[in-house]
């Protein structure tokens, strides 16, 4: 596909240079150059329009694929987060955060505050 595009670009550049060179000779020469190069310029324009349409189609398809991939990545991350949340809530961490260290989430036994030494060794539990 790149060879026709390069040929069309070269034809457009050559036609532009010829018309620009004819401008120094007057309006009659410009008109003659435009008429001479009109078919080549029309063909080059068609090739470039087809190339642009192909690029637009590719860009559209890439954007759609990106949105679909982003959706599925989001769904996968949501599922992983849901599983992690369930596993976390079934662990000992929520009970420890709620009741303090030593809590048993299976039996929901809360440790008696009087049996722990929280005073650094000088309270009634230390004796």
C-alpha cells in the first residue's frame, strides 16, 4: 500500500512544481500546466483518499478494540478485588481490628481486658 501512496505523493509534488514553474511564464502557461497535470492529480487524490479511509478504519477498529480490552481488564480487576475482599473479611484481620489482638473470629471470643498486661508490667495483670 505504501508504493501507490509514495507514487501519488510524487505525482502531486511534480505537478505542483510544474505549475509553479509555469507561473513565471504567465497565466496562459499556468492554465496549460493545470490542464496537463489534472488527470495525474485527480488519480493521486483518489489514491490518497483511499489511503486516508484505510487509516481512519484502522484507527476506528483500534479504538473499539481498546475500549473492549479496557472493559475486560476492568471486569477482571473488579473480580479480583471482590475475591480479595471476601478472603480478607473471612480472615482474622477484621476481628483483630474490631476487638483487638487475640480475638478469635471463629468463636467471636473477645479477650478479657483484665488478663492482658497493657500497663508495661506495673498493672494488676502483671502480678
